[in-house]
C-alpha cells in the first residue's frame, strides 16, 4: 500500500507548506484595522462581488462607476466573481468587511490546488517522482505567483495559472489514456473534463484563448518536425476546443472584437482553430493521395499552407487579424506602459541593462536548474519524439516568450520552473543513485554530498525568499483607507452614490460620450493606481483606474490624470477638469515623489521626454549637502541622495497641490489630509518639536543609510529632500513660500470650486495687492494661503477657494487679510460665495 501511495505523504506536506506561506505569514497584514485586500485589482473584484451578491445571479458587465464619465465594459471574468460571491453567500457574509473576510481566502485555495495540478502534469510527462518534486517546488516558489496566491490577493492571476496548468495536465492525461484505451465513452469523458477545464480558464481570463494557439502550434510543429501525429490527437484537440467554446458562449458580453474583453473574438478563434485542427487531420490522413498530385514532402506542404494562411488572413479578415496582432502588442510594451512595474520586460532594468535578479526574486535558484533542463527536454524529444513531452515543451517556450515580453507573466512561468526543476531534480537524483540509497542500497559519499548540495542550492534560497516575500500582501495603507472612508461619508450625495453602487447598469451606446447617469454626478481624479480603491472604498467615480483608462496625456492632447497633474497652471488643468467634470482631487506623497516620473512619462508620451522634470542630483560629500547638475560634477566618493526635480516639476499641479498645499491656486482647496508618513512612529512623535534644521539632518542621515544598501529612502525623507531642493533653488523664482520642511499628510484631498471673487478699488499709487489667510487642517497643522495680484486700472481681483463657514474640518481660522499699500483689511467669505462664484467688494478708496 505504501509503495503504491507513497506520493500522498509529500503532497500533503506540500499543501501544508503552501498554506503556511499563503495564510499564516501574511495574516497580520490582512486582518488589521480592517480586512485589507492586497494590491489594486482585488478591490475591483470586491466591487463586482458585492454587487453580484446584491443582484445574484446577475453581475456587472458594464460599469459607469469607473473611467468616469464614460464608464467601461468589464473584462474581469465570471469565474472568480461567482466563486467568491457563492462562498460569501454560503458563509452568510453581508457587510463589506465580512465579504472581504471570505474573499481573502479564495486565492489561497487556488494557490494550493495548483500544487496538485503541477503534480498531475509532471507525473504524466516525467514520472511520479518528478511530479512530487515539482509539486513541492510549486508550493515554495517565491515572487509573483506566491504574492498573487496569498491571503487577501483575490485576483484572477492565481486562477489563470491553476486553470491553464489543469487544462494542460488533463489534456496530456487524456492524450496518454487515449493511447492506452479504446473505450470511447471513457475517452470522451476525459476529453470533456479537459475541455471544461479550458472553458473555466477562459471564464477566468478572456485572453486565455492563447492556450488554444499553443496547442494548435504544438500539433502543427509536430507534423512539421516529422513526429507521428495520430488521429486521436487531432480529434481530442478539436473536441476540447468545442467543449471550451460551449462554456464561453454564455459570457459573451462585449459587442466589439477584443482579446481582453468577453467578446465574440475568442469564440471565433476557438471554433476556427478546431476547424484548422480537423483540416490538418484530413490533410495528414489523406496525404498519400495528395502527394500523387503535388510532389512535395508533407512538411513542405504544411509549411506552404501556413504561409498562405498568413498572407490571406490580414486581407480576407482584417479585423480578426488586427485583434490577433494585439497579442503581439502585449509582448512589446512601450511608452507610458513601461512605467507599469508588471509590464516592463523581465530581464532588463529600467536603465536598459540585462539582469537576472528578477529571476532570483521570482523563482529562487530553481530557475537556474529548470532552464537548462528545458533545453535538455528538447534534446530528449529530438531523440525519442515523445508527443506528450513535446506539448509541454511548446507550452514552456510560449511562457518564456511571454515572460521576456512582460514582467507580469512571471506568475505563469513559476509553473514552468516547478515542472522542469522537478524533472531536473529527479534526473539528477537518479544519476546520483539517491533513490537506491532510499531503498537501502549503498552508494558513494561523494554522490550523497553532491545530492545534498543540489538540494541546498535549490531549496534553501527559494524557501528563504518565499518566507520573506509572504509576510505582507500589500494593499492600501491606513492613511489611504481612512481618507477614502472620509471621502465616502463627507462629500455630496452619499446616499445616491451608495444606492447606485449596488445597481446593475445598461451598457453605453457610445463610449466616446458621457454616460447617462440617473443623477448629477462628479469625478474624482487621482493617479490610476488608486482608481479601484476610490470606487470600492470611497463609493465615488474615479476618472483614472488600474485598467489604464482615464490617464490621458499632454502629448496626445487627451484630457486625463497625467495631463492634469503635470499641468503648469490652473488654466491648463481646467482642460481636463472641465472635460471630465472633476470635483475632487486625491493626491498622495508617492505621486509627488517616486511615482511622478510615471505620471510625467504618460503625459509626455515616453520616458526620455519626462526627463525635463528632473535636473541634477542632491548629494552628500564629506558632510557637505550639495547639488550637482551633471554626474561628472559630483565630488569623488559622494553619495547621491536623490535625483532633483527641476523647476518645471514645482510648477505642476501635483507639486502645487501636495508639496505646497494648494497655495497660490484659486479653485482648489484642501478639505482633508491624513497623518503624515513618518516611517518610524517614535520619530514621528518627535517631528512637531523639531526645527527644520534637525528634520533635514535626520532625513539626510536616513537617506545615506538607505543609499549604502542601494535602496530608496522612506517617503518622509523623499518629501523633506524634495522640499529642501525647492527652498534652496526655486522658491524665489516660483514665488510660493514654503514655511517648513516637515512631512505633511500622506494623502490629501482637494475640492475644485468656482471660488469667491474679492474685488475692489485701490489708490493709484498701489501696484500690487496681497492676500493671506491662515488655514488649519484636520491634523491641526496650519499653513498660510497666500495670493498676490497686480492692479489693473485701479482695481484688483482675487478668486479664493476657502470659506470661513465651511463644514469641512480644513478651514480658515482667520479672516482673509488683504493688503494694499500700507492698509490691511479683513473680509470673511461664505460657503455659498465659494460654491457659486459670488463677488465680494472690498474697496480701499
């Protein structure tokens, strides 16, 4: 019994280890001040799940709540939405937090089940021992697959991997059984199960149709390379594609062709490829007759068929061809897309240098054993023409190509690494007689030492990385969460938004025109990273979202977040604000520091054009804090603390809003700020009583410490240094005073208002009028809102955004003081004045 079922023990161990990394390690980062889902997309899934539970069994397929004011078709598939919704209903979860408590465990299920799928796939191709080793590796592989299958990260990625591996495993299993059995009923059941798995893959992720391209390519290459492709392979493949199509058909919800959305394209591809496979079978089966008329070898004839198809497809079916070419576009990102971490090419740094560091962080040292054995497998296939091994090789190569194109596909390639590293370990252990040793036979000490060294090389670094990387699942910090809860509860029409949030919506008739909302709505603009949080936590309508919608750009003259935040004045910002009905702006310190380069890149169209927002370096050399405009100007042995923003950066709306608190702006008022980012709580408590000199000194010391390890300093350090650069280099030029270097709110919310007009006459000798008012924030921080204006024809005019009687916690604690010459007068402004653009007259003559 033990000899037959020995593999169950290590499989159980693999499952337990998987659960340890995916549940216990990240537990405290998920179940904290709220149930904190990881990343961005899991929060949008949460929005879909909450809505689905309210309207079960219906769900959203068009969402006017995001990509405001146009709305968007939803490309998130039905599988995860229904799985999570049904689980929440069974568990009796009714509140948002209770639903999140259930959703948090869904990715863990997928990340653990894939261990079994990897075992089945590897066992069917390389044997049971390799399958066990591969399953253990899948449980411990670090990087993107681990992070996307952890507690709290309820996204489709882990299920993509599970269903792709399961589809391939069941396909190979059916392939092998069909070879052994002539029982038609049993064979059809196996093929049906494989087709269902593929269909569920499509229902998880619409671009999963690429799996059918991989399988079809495998069949075509098998013929081309002279493999014996039996009738069973053709029939099995076509049948699997048809079954998968049946599971996809109910979810075709998008009227246009798309590789991403649930459109007719995927169905057409599946049925077309099923037809292609049948055609290849007919040609292969009847080639003996064909060769009598066309004196061409079979491989040459199949090559000619492929070339004809490639030539005719763009001519006969251009729309279909262009949609397919979209797959190629995914593998060749450019422009603003390269600022998305998961889209950047895997083997290159942002400076364009080749690197293997990503391979280590995403796969541990298992990668360096797996890749050579992919090549070894190709050699084996060349020698033995094993069809089952060949289909897995074609899959592995396809995944490697995808990995090279985009960093995000590392979560797919983890399964390839597990399979081939399991194969590698099994092969090496066999050569070293490890299995003989387990059976009680003697072997040399040298072989034992080599085997132990291999185990340590593969497992120790891999497990160590997995243990470190699984400590946190990410997601919004407390400052963001609190800010968006405040936004939901303290901005207009809360009841209307809360009700509308849970409704089902009609699709837009024209995505280029504003959606027809049932009540007067407004947009919330922030960087695209935060769109799903704004929608799900704040129940408000974000303009930009993590689908990379609403970003816009100056280079394309398209209103959107990137153009808004890089606008050099309010007039330019109004192009976006008016076009997209912006009422609230949400900024965080990351947007004002490290993420600004991404905002600028999207706005300008490419990274080199975004360089104009940066100029020179802040460095430390022998205790001296200085600036250099070029690298060669840096003193020897100096430590670079940061790349300096240029004067253009400080003129942008993002810098004016976040770094300068909106001082100098006429139509934007701060209405909320979160706690600052202090990095260490003890230091945060010290800040209020510290001088700017001491704050700067502490920031520099911290930056030096992080620079020595090649790491970016904490955000509060970046904020202090960015403000220091402004105060030293640009404050006089730009003319907006910066009273302190101390960190301010991590998240700040601003409201766009018409602004009250304060006008009046002044004596003829007065050429400039100054306005100031002291603002106190909800964090009990004060700053001076200051404006100056030139006198024209004996009159002055100010437009101001703050009112003394506002209900917001951020408000003036003094009247507006207006100074003309040597005379200062005070005036109060009402909320009605600010919202309606009323005029207040205050004369000095």
